[in-house]
C-alpha cells in the first residue's frame, strides 16, 4: 500500500486502522453507522497526509521517509495531526505555529453524523485541508455530489491530486470559502472544517431551505463547539450548539496568533477572583438577562439565526478548574496557552466544578485544536 511515494506494509495499516476504528467508536459512544465504517475502510487516512507532519505541543517534525513507523502511527491515532505550519513558510522549531491540520478522526465522524447526509444530497465543504473529509463524503454519496473549497493554494493543489488519485469524483475549488462556491448551489448540506466567529451569509444563501449548515463556532473568548443551523426559506437559519470542539479559525477571520504568546507565558500562574454579580443579571442591575459569556450572539449569523445562550462554558483544556462554593460566580484567569490558542485564556464557572468533555465529544487535538480534515 503506497502513499506519497513510500510503501507501507498492508498488515501494519490494517492493524492500525482497526485500532483507530475502535478508538473512534469508543469516543462516539456507539459504533459508527455502517455507511461511514465502509467509508473509513475504503478511504485510508494515511493516503491523504503529507510526507511531513508536526506532532505534539512543540510541533516536532515527523518525516515519513526518515521515521516511517512513527509517521504511520500518527496517521492512525485519534488525534489531530498538523499538516502545515506558518502558512507554508519556514520557521525555526521555537517559532512554529499550526496553520492546517488533519482533524482527529473522532470529531470527523461526529460531524459527519451531525451532518445527516442522505442519498442524492449535494454537499459543499469549506476547508479542503488534506481532502480526507471530502473523500469520506464522496464515498458515501457518489461522484459529482461533493464540492470542496480551499483558500491555501499549496493545500488545494495537494488535496486535489490526492482526490484525483482516489477517483471519487470530488469537485475541488481554490478560493475563499467564505464566498461559497459560486453558481453551483444550492446545496443540501454545507459543512466547514474551520471555525468562524460569524457565519458567512453566502453559506446560508447557498444552502437550500430545509438544508443544514454545520460549522465550528468560536468567539474571542472561547472555542465553544459545533453550530448546526437549519436554513429557512426567508434568508435566515436557526439551530443549536453541540459543545466540545475546537478548530483553527477561518483565515479571513483569524487573529494574529503572536498576541497570545506575547501576553501569556508558560510560567504564568492563574489568578482567581469572585464576584457577587450573578450571570443572569446585567452589570447595571437593571434586571435579568441571558448570560452570553463570550458568545457574541449577534455575530453568529444573519437574520433569523437563533443562537442559544450559555451560563458556563467549559474550557478546552486545564481540567479540572478550581472548586468554589455553590452559588457564587468566579473566574480563573491566565495559565499557559496552547500552541495554537483559541480566544482568551479566561475560564469561567458558576460556583461548581465544571465537567470535562464526555465520551462522544471532540478528542484532544495536537496542538490543542482540530483543523481541516
């Protein structure tokens, strides 16, 4: 079995893939649907990964030719694998930051399940990445049913070649995914493999009424989870959150990552404080309101978009946060950042120990976030 010019032993791939399938099913809390298991087996993940990946919090380089056993092991671990650093530029080890990655397989299949694709559906994917997610969709739906858009020219070219080799009939587009895919719509499903702070109107407009838009969502405060919207017939959409996931921010919306390394250092110690102000009350004491800690609800979509509110949003790392007496709001501020940080490092709770993600949530990503599949 060959990918990227190097041959692996079929027995090794089979054994590692079987172990990954078990891990994904355990994370999901139930065996994946037979159609997705068939796609998993029919579209080997390692055939879509580049010959060099970066792993761990320090983004250590792992080259397929120099360390084939380690490379293959990372390809079939239920973690995100960084596939590009510094937007494809060169950087010394201490200056690397993740700019694209192959998402943890458990979150890939969790999203495919939430997408609820049916035979005959047409799907638009924003963020081709390695092309693996588009290949899984095309295996399920057939040729000519999946269009994928990638903004990075190098990533787009590499993924297009891999998809062409797979012969699955995926239409690849190089361009700004925030603009959709032009006149090819409307689509039955639109899925993004990058997070956004506001849902681009083109995604709503390019999805047929009754169709679904599934997108990782975050604010400057936190990476919340997956936003699943159902498009109405009036130019809007509404839906709900599925928590516990973190993806790299869409390039047109992302913040300069250097700011977090400048503000928060590894040796910093969190500072805790308490307040008598309940999250359900406005700061001016003018009456109850929905607490929208970091949700920035107006920016989450166009007219008709309904964004649920949340009183306490669990952090993506740092479990468990400190315990405080019931009923008293508190904050936990500071602490070391991840290699690819998401929003503020503030942690918020509501007088009780927050719970970490349960089985079925997103698997931890190296270096702390998922990315394009």
